[in-house]
C-alpha cells in the first residue's frame, strides 16, 4: 500500500486492502474475497492451535486421503456452500461441501463462482444465491502430515477471474456445468489476480500478492487482526540454504543429483557448503526461503516424473509470490506461471526461491556447463 503511515501507526489487513481499493489497485469485489479467505484462515489457525486438545487421536489422516484436519480446514474456507446438482452428479469428495449453513468463508462472501480444493476430486460451483465472479483455488491444509507433531502447516490460495467463454450461469446439465467449472479453474498462473498463503507456526502469518509486490501480515491474537509486519518482501538474490526431500536422492536424475552435490561440495566453484533445511510443509519451507533466500525444490523422480506438488494449488501461487518478491518459480525447464493446466490435480516439478539458485539449477538440469 502506498499510504504514508508513521512508524507509530499499525496497518491491519483491512486498512491495507481499503488503501489498495482507494488507489484502484484492486476493486472492492476482490477485497471481499481476500478478506473472506483471511477470516477462514483465522478459523483454520484456531483449529490447528487446538488440534491436540480437540482431536486426541490425530488430525492428519492417510497421506493425500481425507484426513479430518484438511477436511475441516477446507470446510472453513468453503463455508456457506450449498449442494448443487453438479455435486450430486460427481458422487465424489465435493459432496463434503454440502449443507454447511451460515459461515464466513468463500461462498458466503458472495463473490465466488467456482471453488477448487486440493482435497477434493472436482471443482464446485457456488449456488446462485451466493455466487459471484471469482474462481478460487486452494490447498486448505498443506503439510498435513506434520500437524499431529505440532509442526508448522499452512493454507495456500489463488484467485482468478472466470475465463470469459466459461460462464456457468443458467446451466441445467450437471455434466456440462462440471466441464465449465474445470475450464474456469484450468488457467495459467500468469492469470492469477492474487496469490497467498497462511503459515500456522510460532505465529500465524498471511503472505499475499495482488501483483504489486509481496506483503506479510502477522496475526495478533490480542485484537484478532492481521497486522502488516512484512511490507514489500524481497527475496535475497542468492542464499545459503537448500530445501529438498533428499530421501528421494536415489530416484533423481543424474543432473538433479549433480546440482545438489554441487551445493554440498562447492570447492569447485569456491563457495561454502549450503545448509539443508526441510520441514515437509511447503508453506513453511517456502516462507523460510522467501525471507532468507536459497532454493526450495520438489523435483520429478524415477517414480513420480512430475514430482508431488500440484500446479494449481501449490506451484502456481508460490511461483507468483516468488516472482513478485524478485525470485523465480521454475520446473527446471519452464516458468511455472506459463503452464496452462490440463487437469485440476496436475503435478509439476517445482523449484523456487532466489534468482541465482533457480537459474543455476536450470542450467544444470538443462545440461549447460
Ligand atoms: P498436503 O499436505 O497438502 O498433501 O501437501 C504435502 C506436500 C507439501 O506440503 C510438502 O512440501 C510435501 O508434500 C512433502 O512431501 P514429502 O513428504 O514427499 O517430502
Ligand atoms: Mn493432500
Ligand atoms: Mn499441499
Ligand atoms: Mn492439502
């Protein structure tokens, strides 16, 4: 935000959004969507804080299965969504969105037309009574395998405008409607209006971009507000940390191995060995990379050629944030934001962080000396 605040004034997410609106950077519709996401993240934050008390048997659930934590987190984000014929038709996970009654989440904010979640098989359309313009994609509880050990988890989100040829108004045929929902959701990251994440850690921190730099807000539990704590985050051009799941080393390509080896044995080019840090929560690993610099990576390997992370809910939003902070997001061969998704749960390799490390990785993977 551009308004001049003295060092004695705090800015909340709300006043920051209102300033952006006043300066015509975003409109009030988008501000309402961002605000409803922030409120849902407060709810998810309290779910995470109380996880050990209210769920003594654990929240994580099976890997990429319907764990209670991710399911509950997703419900907070969707809150207010009603059942549509399209959901009855799919018979799959999105039925969980139904019949939730009043709430503060995305559907209730009345500006969202289509919602897609990492935790559900198919996107869902918001009932007409609530529906609006925006297409929202999210990963409600990322790093969920960490939750029962009290380790940082997060939520990731992205906001798109509906693609012009994909109106879902006045559609009776549920199959047609689902197709349009999928088309609305399958947009390249370079179309994102907003991307962000919330980290639930020693503090709850919301980081977001609307395409004009990256801003971080720390939740103040005393007043229940997100306070602007990290104005205009810039990622260092070069860092000292790499963040990969090295347990997969033996499945990596020779080039991938060569890259990590060279960070550990930098004698050849005269540097110091990098430090290794890996939590296994993308949001936590990314947030550290954003602030301290270095590289986060989830490469493809012999078993999973496209790695593990999802383009729509994880790779594209994080890449937009990395770029907006002066860093990069790459598959090793292509800018992540240029990829047009072919499926809602498509995976792509992700390397993001400081410019130097990502460009060096690209040159090694592409076999350039
Ligand atoms: P999710 O909990 O949303 O399914 O995402 C898990 C992802 C991501 O958070 C993390 O970076 C990665 O999985 C960790 O994978 P490994 O356990 O293979 O390292
Ligand atoms: Mn998952
Ligand atoms: Mn995830
Ligand atoms: Mn998830």
